[in-house]
């Protein structure tokens, strides 16, 4: 299991483990991928409703999922010539 170390961000609730969910970033100790949280929010689900549907989550889990997603898409991606 790997904790994520992202410069300037405290993401101690997100881990990556090749043995859990195919190595996807997940919330620590849970088999809930960060991508699920992001998809729920993108579909219009309110944080309160997510927490109600997933009582094992805390608000900080959702916050860090959003921070991770924002960091991921802000990274520079360079195309490779074919």
C-alpha cells in the first residue's frame, strides 16, 4: 500500500495498493475508489447525500478526493509523437 505524497497537499486518506481495486487510488482502508466519489459529485450528488449513502466515509474523505482529482488534471501532459 502506498500513501500519496503530493507537493503541498495533505492526502493521507488516499492510498494506492496494487492488490486493492487494481491499484486505483482508494480511500484509506476502504474499497471505495476516488473515481467513484468524483463521478457521484459530477452527476450532481450532494456531499451530504454521499455521506448518507456511504456511512463509512467522512467529509474529509470527499474533500481529499476532490483535491486529488484537481491535482491530477492540473499535471502537465505531453503528447508523444507517433
